[in-house]
C-alpha cells in the first residue's frame, strides 16, 4: 500500500468513526419534545361535551392520575373527566397505577355553551427511562362542530372548530 | 479530480465529521466549560427539605453530581439507591451528590427517609426546571444529571438513568485530581 492509499484509508476510517461517534449515545438522545410525544387536541363534539384527544407516540405513555383539566371562564362549569380504561399495573414505587398508550380519548362535560379556553395538564414518560415534567396545553373551544361550518380549518383538517394554542410548558 | 484533490476532499470531510461528532455528541453540550450557564448551577441557591436556603457554592471543591429528580418519576427513583451507595463509597474521596427535586417538600421528605438518602436534597419547581434547562435539559426530562469537577467545570450532563457502572468512570478522573488540573 502506498502512502497516499494509506492516508486515504485512515481518513476513511476516521470519517466512519466520527459518524458513528456522532450517532452514538443513549436512546434518551432521540427523545421527542413532550408536545410531540403527547399530541393534544380538544373539540366540542356536541353542546355540553368536550372531547380531549392525546395521540401518544410509540414508546411513550401517560399517567391517568396526572391529568388536570380546567376551563376559563370558571363559570364554564367543567364536569368530571371520563377516562377509558387504561393499563393497570402494580408499580414497585407507586402501587396501583393506570397508564395509557396509543390514542387516548377523554370526555369532559361542560355547562357553558359560550367559547371557553380549556387548559390540560398532563404527565408522561418515555420507555427509554425519561419522564417529562408536567406539561400544560390549551385549546380554545369556540362552538360545537356543525357541518358546513365556516370556522377556520386546523392544519390536521379534522378539528375545524379547535383553535389550538402552542403548547406551553409549565 | 486528482488523487491529491480526492485526498483533500477526504481530509475536509473527516475534519467536518469530527467537528460534527464533537458538537453533537451526547456527552458534549456544545459549551465551553465554566460557561455562564454552569455558573448558573454553582450560583444557585434553593431551599432544602426543611425550607432552609442552601447555596450550591458551598460544595465547590468537591466533584459534584447534581441530580434533578422527582418522586413521581419512576426512572429517577430507580437510580437513587445507586447514588446512596456511591455517596457512601466515594464521599471520603470528595464526591458529593446533590439532589434537586421538582416536587413538594412533604413527598421529598417521605421518600428521602424511606430510601435513607445520605446526601442533601434541595427542592424547587419553576426555578429548578429553569436551572436544569439552562444546564442543557431542553426537553424538561427527568432524571437529568449534571456532573461538575472540583472547580465547578462541567464534566458531563446525562438525561436518563445512571448507575454505578456508568457513573464511576465519569467521576474517577476528577476524584483523583485533588488539586485540580
């Protein structure tokens, strides 16, 4: 092998090593931001009923007992949240816990028929062994969904009547 | 392209890749040691479990493992027995764990007693979250650990669980450098 070929080979090896190094590290380095891991949306599906939806990314989960919903104005009269059954496990630290994966739909009764701002606090973790601090996300709910509504469409098209604010970390 | 040209391209590519590797490598936060952000940790003061303010600066001169955690965070709880054991083992050589709990004092006191935590635990909410963020924890994930040498310079930050096997080689060179190097 001549000198030039040797130099090239070592440079190529160096390049490969540098690339491998840049890509190495624990799985925690590829973590999603909480608002991507737990995609939140909410809409009024009929007068007096809010549907809150979380699309939970693969490899992530949410705790049932960490959800908190509040509405403003307070006179909106938010009722008790109705959760679907989650996965119940007996945790060595927490005892009996209920968690959700995939898609989670929570229903919230509401008295008001006027526009309200829904504030949702949630908390979840990634399977790689990282938990997020509680996240607050808000949605402005204007009126129940009607066909032929003139409301502006959201980017995902489905929740036309929802104006979702940028999720804000608590 | 000539052979020399190709070699030059490879040199540039390799150097760029190394630079990219250096900057994006997880163990490297892209900041010079002792930057303002880390000054932030050493300059911070947070209440302990009794509500008494504790300045981080009091531990300067020790190899510091600052662990952000919470009692509601399972991976955080899993690593704490390891930290208790390591504090016992390496404490005499100058290793100091400091827990910063994003939690309520009552819950932290209960857990600390149950798990016989043998190192100080400070408590904070927004301030602690902000402190972790400025130290490089952009996502607000826990556990998050910042390891500083005896001069308060950053050795490493780690998002996710640590254990004795992972942490020992990180702290050992600094423990040996008694007078700082």
